C-alpha cells in the first residue's frame, strides 16, 4: 500500500478534442502557462495555450487563452516553450510533426516564426518523432526522426548545425544532458549518447534485452549520471547509470499497464514521476539505490511513494521546473495540475 496520495487536484480544464501532449512554461513573466496539443488522426489538429487562474472561484482553475490557440498540421509529436528563464528573448513555442515549427507568442496572437526542415521543396519529409531544447545553449534544439537521424539546429540562424545518422532504425526520442551532449532512443532497442565535440562517434550505453523498441527518454537534470527510458508496451521504467552501461540500475515496477510518460523532479535528483495506460501517475523515490556498479541484476524492490488515479489512460505528464510542487497531466480531453 502506498504511504499517501498525490496531495490534491489543483486545477482541471476540459478540451474540445483529445489532449495528447503538454508543456509547462518556465518564463518568470508567464509563470502559469501551459501548451497542450491534440491527437486527431488527420491533418487538422490544435494547439492551445492555457493558464492557471489563481483567482478562480471557489478554487484555482485552468482557462484557455483564445488568442493563443491555433491550428496545427498533423498531431504534434512534441511541444516545448523556449527555456528562457531570464525572459530576454522572444516568447517561442516549438512543435514537431512533419517538420519543426517555431511559433512566436504575443498577447494578441500567434505567428509562425520559422519552419525548419532538412528536405528540399516538394520532397516528402520524414516525420519528426520528438525533440529537445537545450536549456544551456538556448539557440540549440535537437530533433529525432523516423529516417534514423538526429539533427541539431541553430534556431537563431534557422540552420542545421549538424545531422547525425544516430541509429540503425527509427529514432523515437532525444534528450540533452548538457550543452554539448545528448542521448537518443530507437526502434533498434538502444540508448546512445553523442558528444558534439566528437561527432564521429557515439556510445551505446544500454540495449534492451527484449530487443523491443525504446520509446521515451528522460535525462536527470539534477544528476546527469542518470537516465530513464521506456520500452514498447512495457509496464516498467528502466533507470540507467551512464557510468555502468548495459545493466539498469533499477527497474520501477508499479504500473499495471504500459507506461507512456516519465518526468524527473526538477528539484530533486532522487525523484521521478511515471504515468501510463493504467490511468495512474506514480512518484518514485530512488534514494535507497546503492551507489556504484549495479550488482547481479537490476533493483526491482522499489515501490512508488505517491500515486494519483486519473479518469482514463494518461498520455503525457510534466513535472514543472518553475513550480516544483506541480505535476501536470493530460488524459482523454482533460488537462489537470496536481499539487504534490
């Protein structure tokens, strides 16, 4: 039995279509904004920017900003606000699908700032499966693609900095671990780490023993030794220590159905949240993991310390870095903020 539940539901909003993705903004001048994306199986999708109205009666509530809601070609595979904590740059939102798009947000409207693609005009683009914005070198953004490549973009110039053949099969997710280092996961069942200072080489730090595709990746921003990854249709979350390749440091086994999303705590190197098709969001405390090389096998005895049961399958979640007491989650046509 869990010690306690996620403390409370802080706010909820109902959308017109299924909510598939979300992103919490980090700018101090826009502290309570989130972007959410739909999943409709055709070319007509939506992105909405919502905010937390703390003056809501009788309690805080999430509200849409009509001027910042716009149509999006195809379901976005990821959304991300520019990680501009100093609020000195234009307020940008990146989205990926067939290409990478940068949208400029103003109070009164949204405009398409840049459309970035490595293909020539009239050529079909290989879909972008995910991307990650570098929060140290903000001009850098790396994308993952079904064509087996990872592309590092200089968004200020709107140009490719480098493109790497990253894997033997489709690349499904990517995450920065520093200004020059990123990792990716693929249908070839491997986690690979790349260093832009040595672009001719990569390091395989993990290969799934089931040989099934690895779908998601999250790099611990508080302790860069640790990564978390998800395997296709798996109920488990694998925690990796990049100093000791091949064997997971831990397998988190608390979900009753496949896991869809993972998010490290922004304020603690020892906590991570997972969510899945069992409608559960679980928070794990990794403090008890022994330092040093893994032993004879992965740690499997950890139990989650907090849990929240949503109304249906949770598609995505994010632990807010600007408000560490928040976890935002989307499921069905709902977006909720939970206070932990």
